[in-house]
């Protein structure tokens, strides 16, 4: 009888080996959860982040408009002068850049900006500029469907002179490439893949131009610049291409006035001649696209 009680007590008493196995299992499970939480990337940017970025841009535009109007009133201008346009542009862009940098830091990401000085080469820049310029002609039949009044008004506010050059040839390429090809492309690529980053960054680039004609053209230019950045991871490369393209546009307006913004259809009245020149432009566009692709493929190493 006593032996039976002893056996029962032994059966009911947990062994030290059981305790050790349970402790080891709990420790492994806990460490696995910690490792998984460390490895699991944060979902950034969320769609809320993207809409918030648009919201910050809209608020920046409104704030810039108020400040620009106040400056014009104080200085006695009826039309926005180039130096006010420059201030307005900075107020429009800098808060958005600061917001995206802040959101990246909040989720533990670095800036994601890559200058890529060693990936710049002149053939790439030349083919990139030619492709961007030719795209404007190729898109003409599509752009002709949109009103141009807003575009003409925008061009008038830019003006001529040192402040206009500072805005269009220096500030715009730097700030826009940092925001769209640097921050937005990198952020969206981390979440949606490189294809998603390319399309979304070009879409945002088009949207900030507001005027429909510019939105369509800027979207296509954004795809071109985005592809160059995707292949090179070089902000300096796309900044240079963007700057040279803007410099050509500025020089056209400076030397030819309103004719500098004229389209090929505005200049050429004969239908047969227009479509002949359009066909040549389309061939140049395709050739520049091929040469840019080949240059990037042959001379640039991409960090996968």
C-alpha cells in the first residue's frame, strides 16, 4: 500500500528535466519572436503616408501663395516677379522634403539619398537630355487635347534674369530630384518594388505641376528620369539631365520670347511637313531611348 502511494507521488511530481525542457522551449519561442520582429520590415510608406505627403504639398502651396501675395502687395507688384516666384517655390518644396525625411526617420530608415558621383558620364547625360526634349514633340498630339492657358500663365510668372535661372536651372532640378527620384522613389521601391517606385514617383512628379499639359509631359519625363536613377542610383545624374533640359527651355524663351514656348504644330502650318518632322522626331526619340538604355547597360553597375 505504501509502495503504491510512493509511485503515485512520483508520477504526480514534475521532473527537473520537464522544467528545463519547458524553459528552453519558451526561450526559443521568445527569441524567435524577437528575431522575426527585427527582420520584419515596417510597412512604409503606407497609403496614409502617401496621401499625407500630398496634403503637406497642398498646404505648402497655399502657404506659399499667401506669402507670395503678401510680398507682391508690400512691394507694389501686380504680377509675380521672379524673386517672389523663387521664394514661393522654396516654400512649396522644402516642407514636403522635410516631411518625407521625418517619416523615414520615424520608421528607422535613413534618408535613402544616393548622390552617385561615380555613375555620371557625358554620353548618358546627352542621350538623356535628347530623349527628354524629343518626348515633348512626340507627346504633342496628346498635349494638344488640353488647354494651354494655365501653362502660359506659369511661364509668365517664371520670368527672365538671375532669379529665374536660379529657380528653373538650379533649385528646381535639385529639389525635385531629391524629392521624387530620391525620397519618393526609394521609399515606394522599398514597399512596392522598383516598378511601383518608378510609376508612383513619376505620378507624383506629374501631379505637382498642376497644369494638365505639364502634368502629362512631367509624368513621361518622370519615367525617363526615374529609369536613369533606377539604373544608376545617382541623384547627380538626373539632376544634371533635369538642369540641362530646363536650361534649354529657359534659353528658348530668353532668345525667342513667346515663340520659345511654341509647339512644332504652331511653327509648321503645312500638314504634310508637320507629320514628316513629327516622324523624324519619333525616330530620334526611339533612337535616343535605345542609346540611353545601351549606355546605362554597358557603363553603369547597379547595386541590386
